[in-house]
C-alpha cells in the first residue's frame, strides 16, 4: 500500500509529535475556503516552522514544514478515518512512523515514498505497548493517589511515564503542577521546579495525543508563569484545538473563546466560536451554556434570539456540575440574573412589537442607540452593533411599509426626533461634555439596542443556527 500526500486525496489531522522549539509558520493556521484559488504546495515562507493548513473540506495538517513542503514530524487523518503519525519528506511519508487504519490495524516501522519497507503489521487489538503488569501498576498508583498517598503514586507512575505511558505522563504532570510529591525548603524554588517538571511531562503526554495533557499544556503556554515555557498564545490555541477535536469539554470552550477573541493572533470568527461553544454546552459545561446565552442575546455570529438566549441561561442556571467561570463570584446567581434580564427584554420587545402604527417608537430607539455610540461610553454599543442597528431599523421600516402603505415615514421620524430632543438631547450633551454617564442611561442604551436588533433580526429571513 502506498500513501502519497495530495490535496485531493488526504484529510489531515493535528499533531504534537514535532519539535516544540520550532516557530509558528507565518499566517498559520492557513485556511482554504471554497471559491478561493487553491493554495499551492510548496507554501511560500513556510520553512523550518510548525504550521496548520485547513482545506475547504475541513481537512487539516499540523506539523513541520521545510522549504514550503511537509517535511519532518507530522500527523494526519485520511477521510476514511485512517491516520499516520511520524516522519515526512517532501510531502510524502518517509521515515519512521505508525499507520493506523480506521478499524485499528497498525503498520509500524520504516517508510519510503509512502510504502512500509521494514516493520510489522498488527491486527486489530494486537498492538499494546503497555503490558498488563504495567496497567496493574498504574491502578496501584491511582489507588494510592486517591488516598492522598502521593509518594507511592509517584513511585508507581514514574516508571510507566518513563516507558511512554501517556496517561501516567499526564498524571505526573498534574502532580508536579499541583505540588504533590515534590518538597523543598524554599517554597518558591520548589514551585518553579514543579511547574517545569509539569510542563515536561505534559509535553510528552501531549505528543502522544492525550487530550487532557494537550489542554493543560495549552493553559501553560497561554499563561505567563514560571513554568519554563515561553508564553505562546498561538501554540496554546493549537493545543486547545487538538484536545477539542477529541471531545475535551474545557478545550472546546477555550477553542470557542480563542475564535471569539482572536487569541494568539488567529482570525476572529464568531461562527467557529459558536460551533465550539455549542459542542461543549450540549454536554453540560456551564461556561459554554452561559456563553450560548450571551451569543444569542447579543447576536455574535447568529441572529439575536431572546428565546434561545433565555433557554441557554436557564440551562446554565440549573447546572449542578461545572461552574468554571472564574470571573463570577457566584456563577449560578449570575445565570439566574441573566434569565431575569432576558425575560424583561422579551416582554419589552413583545410590548413594542404588538403596538399599531408606532414606527416612531422604533425610530426613537435607533436615535437613542446612535447617541449612545456617539457618547462612546458603553462598551456594548460599538460601531459593529450600530451597523446591525441600522440594518434592523431598515428591516422594521420596510415591514411597516408592507403592512401600511399609507404610513408617512417622514412624519414618524419627526415624532421620534421631537421626543428625543424633548427628553434626552440636553442630558446626552451634558454627559458628553463631562465625559460621564449614568447607570440608568447605560441600562436604557443596552435595552434599546437589544430590543431594536431583536425585532429587526426577527424580520430577517437569513438562516438561524439550530441547537435545541
């Protein structure tokens, strides 16, 4: 059997088996989108670096590049579920590596030009590098750890970790990261040594694809601490993505956050953030459930939908398990407050939407929001939200015109303008001159914006993502 790298036949997966010291390739992750000109291999500028390339069918490669070609260490998955991990040369499997079929058969050994030239084929379930005795030793270590006997846990797990047992390597990393089993008179020095050892064992485990190690190592790369690693947020993102694709819930949440905020310089993408948050939320991760409520509330990558926002906030408020949103002193209470807030928004929206011949009220909402933006005092009324509000008021205006052909939009606009000048213009002028604002006005800006966009988006016939 011969395996050659071509754009049309291979689906690539992510790997950590390459050298950790290489820099990230410029522009990585590089994405080919349908309709774009197909990027050529070799890729200009990708030399002696680690890079992710993503094709239009979501195929991925993550690993070493030399001279613009896939060369060095890398890992991939074919469309049918087969995968290869090992050495590459000029876009071909070449060197030591492991090819695993979708059903579990393995070919291990030396490869040249995509063919196994020296090695062995193992039937499904035949290959097990960790002997049963070692598995029993791991269980002994686990029993000791659960009893708080860290010394004996370390004694059982360290030999297994040194033999390459990924879960034992992760456990050692966890112990050293938490100061379990390492002691010293200088507590600061001991802590630093623990973190460096933790990073060492996490790396070894992560290189074998162990999701929890990938996630924890990502946290280490993202943070700026004394763990012996240089802070590298893009490497952190790569690790989160690896773990997320294996179903690690916290990694899925963190990957969503990375796409939402542009962590490590990656391109912000609300749609991809939505995808990863939703995967974690559906499996009960509080942080992701809460974030889904915010996504539908503010319309990040989706149409504003108060009903769906309310559903997710209610799910989060009833979560009896994970509540890792550390910036909340009381996460469940925060979710419950959000439920009440969105319920009020739905009531306000329905009250406005059910009125007859009141286009001026919507015009007034838009004028209010625009002045909030001009005041530049409210983080949720930014230029992006204002553009959405412009689209919303146009949708609402067109809807009124369809339902009432005699409506005079100029008259309605003048009504809204007079109300604004009478009730709020002088107040906003004063706040602008003093560079200040009030909590009450802040709340009104927020409410008018969400109400306006909620109604306007409900008239937009675009696709709304399905989750419930």
